[in-house]
């Protein structure tokens, strides 16, 4: 579970929420798959609306421009972001994301390895509405600032607790990673983070950095599935 700081700036968040307010919304149950439909109670922006698609494409572009996110997820395919909102008493009970998703307006499918939630309003604008992810260390509650995101394995059981006051607005997406194994992907992320930190300090010999880069990219070459 990795937090991405400011995938969207504050001004971009304001633009997103203003434009989303003009979009048509529908019952989120319409897009739930399998057992998830019985525990899903929220609203979802109409994915066929031009403004919704434009915002989704803008966020898709930002994903590719965010090095920490690319390093953490190593995305191969990305599902167009979906925008949802939770009003008072709305929630999404414990569920696991569908393993295989069909990409909209396409015959292609995506294996969901990595899920991401981008928070689009500030945590003090609503009560409740925490993203809760079940891990081997217990429940991890996440409620981030506007423009921040959290990345976590799609295989995790997770839920959104009931909103008791205000409205929670967020974007969600799923990615098929080039490296499907969670533990290996985590190791690669830690290795890449260390390499980038050494580069930033400008104290490590170039030859040493080249060797580390060689190891990193050869591991991806060995274990990636495209």
C-alpha cells in the first residue's frame, strides 16, 4: 500500500470537481460485478458522457507522468478512471475487485493487479468514508487529502465506510502490471526508490549506479509479462 502525494494539484482538483458536478450520475450498482453489487451503495459519473471521458483521459495522462506511481505499479494496461461519490449513509461493503475486466469500447481485457483511489475532496469535507484495506497486519484505514492517491493490490479485500456527513468524491482505476507478483513488484519498487535516492544525493559513483540499473532492468526483463 503506497501513498502518492499530489497526483493532481489543488487547482486541478477544483476543476475536476466543478466539471464532475455538471456530469450525469447513476446508481453505482449498475457497474458492480458479481457479489460486489449487493454491498455497493454509491453514485458513479456516467462513463459515456463526454466530460467524464475527458477527465478520465486527463487522469490517465497524469498516471504516466508520475514516476513514483509508475515505479510502484509498473502498469501495462490501465482501466479508464471511474468517478464516484458517496452521500450520507452511502457505503461500499467489503469486496474484492474483479480479476478480469473488459476495457470500455474495446474487445481487450485487463487483469486487475493494482487498484488506485484518488481522493478529490478534503477529508474535513465529510465524515466517515474511509477506505479500509484488509492486510495481513489488520485493517488499514486510508483518508487522504484532495489530489492524493493510494495504490494497493487489487486482490485485497477492501471497503468504503458509510459517510455520515457531507459527500466523499474520488476516482478509482485498476492496472494490469507488467509484473503480476505482488512481493516481486514491491521488491522492484524498493530497489528503484533506492536508486533514485542515490541519484538525487549525487554522491554515488556512476559505475555503481549503472550496475544497479542493470540489475533492476534485467529483473523486469526476466519477470515481466506483456
